[in-house]
C-alpha cells in the first residue's frame, strides 16, 4: 500500500487489514473537553508532566524481571503486580496471560508464583508455541483473544483461572470481548482480572469501537451499584425480622463485582468469592 493511501486512510480514521473486511473504522478519543469540564477549571488548568530519574521498584518481582529476557513492562506496573499477586504466592494458582510475544512474561510469572502454579499464555502468533513447556507447567495455545470458541476451549482445558492478565492486542473491542466472556466463565470465584496498557485506548489505531475498554470499566462501576437504581432511599434496605429479606433485580455483573482498582494504564477487577447480597442499612 502506498504512503499517500495510508495517509488518506488515516485522515478518514480508517485502517487497512489483510483480513476481511480489509478496511476497518477507527474512533478517535474526542472527550478532552468533556473531561476538562467535568473536573473543573482548577483541576484542568495546564501543568507539566516530566520524566525524571526515579527510584527503581523494590521487591522480588523486580529482581526476577531484571534477570529475565524477552519481557517488556512499564516499571510502574511492577509494584501493582506485587500488591495484587504477592498475597497469592503462598499457594498454587492458575494464571492466564493474554499475549505471549517473546515469552519473557510467562517465564517471569513462572519464577515469581508458587512452584505448584500453572501458567497459561495465548497469542495469535504461531511462533509463540515454542514457549509451550508442560514439564514446567507453562502452556501456550494459539488463537485470538476475541474468538469466544477458542476462549471456551481454553477455559475447558486449563481453567478456571485465579488470575487473568490481558496484555494482548490492546484493541478496544478485543479487550471488551475477552473480559465479558472470561470474567463470567473462566475466572474462579475470588479471582482477579487485570487489563494493562489502557493508554492504548486513547490512541486512534486501537479504537475500533465507539466504546473503549476504559469506557467499559466506567460502566462496570455503574453495574456494581445497580441495586441502588431500584430503590429511592436507604430506608428500603433496612431489613428487620418483621420485613425479612428484600430482593431487587440487578445484572449478573452486580453479583460478581467485588471491587475495581484503577491505576495509570491498568485496572484490577476483583470477582466476589460468592454472589454478593444486598447491603444492609442499620440504625442505632
């Protein structure tokens, strides 16, 4: 494809592909003004963000990271991993990572997690199959993260997973499809779903949908609070022996979402260990 044609497609927010439909649409982020109005003039005033020499992360994971080849991570992710995954190192877990690339990340998790843990990676690149090493409980399967049949096969063969990490294509629709399926079907109760490199959601090349994964996270916050949409005051949730238990209709997601942690370019979504119940408002 000629350079002028590439430039023309870019101007039209279109992108060429070798697969059907060959040309796909992109949706640039256009909400800067809305964001600035929402946070107000003081918080949206111009400021400078600079890169300085910062202290390197502490902890076992950084030691493993710097001695592992073929792995590429933003440094500020490492403390988030430590905080999130550190408490799980005391027991064997099953971890799925979307995106294998050069195999270094799988090796890093293999060295960091409990020796009895199982590490699974998926990637669309057939060459990544060379990192499959069942003797060390490292399993690699080749397929697309937005292919729900493929994901179901992975869940049936190697799941459920205690941890799922999306470091795959970073394409908005792919991330959404993976989450919608895996969080419900393949993530164990009490499990953790991490999606990283969310900054790509603000870059046009990765925005193939009007809704980015960041937008989906915002909607998940609403879904987590959906039961409050069915009542008009806290009094309706004041449960006593006379009235018994109160039930309200909510999405399945409301029952499963324990909490969401949002960081720079990463979100950590916790699945509840058991279906949540209505909160109680108690007067003393």
